[in-house]
């Protein structure tokens, strides 16, 4: 057999091998989209000068268990979990938490979030403004019991 014939056989074998590998890889390809949870952000309540209460609800885990959920906030729109945030358990359902360390008379943006193995999903954004601190004012917490 000539050298040309041997090269042809080698080229055909390489072509068949590459075709086999490509077919195998493409037939075993997993679904490329990662599961995303569905999250709702609730309205902010109990707004004071340096604290407020927020929360949310994970209504659907998207097919992958929610490992962490909570709220995140910032003085800029579209806050993310790498900034100020709380961690309020896992799974679906409702949750609430205090936003602490806030500045008086400042606008904040808040979103609920839910994270799974693949990604973090965010709820709708809500905003609020903390109350202004009155100079010289002191805050007192009163607690009392009403007799029966």
C-alpha cells in the first residue's frame, strides 16, 4: 500500500473518532438553564430613624431547594446579597426581618432574595425613607401589662 493510501486510512479513522466523540458529547448534554426561585418583596413597615422591618415570600423554589433567603438593601437601586442583607432560613414561605444600622432621613431600596445551588433570585424592589432624628430627642421603649 502506498503512503497516500495509508494517510487516507488514517484520516478516515480520525474523522470517525472525532464524529463519535462529538455525537457522544452532544447526546449527553444536560439542560443548560439553572432553576430560578420566584420571590416577592413585602412592603416595609415599622419605619423609624435607624431601623425598619421588611420581608418577603418565596412562592416557588423553581425545582431546586432554596438554601438561603432574606432581604437585601442599599441606598442605590437594585441591591444585591453581597451588600447589606439578612439571612432568614431556607425553603419556601414567608419571612420577616429588621433592617438595622440605617441612617436617618435616607432613602433605601429593598429586595427579597432566595438562593439555591445555582443562583440567587430577587423579588420586586420597594423603597422607603427613614425618619429624621429630632435633635435632643431620646427614644424610650415602654412595656406594660394590662391586668385581666
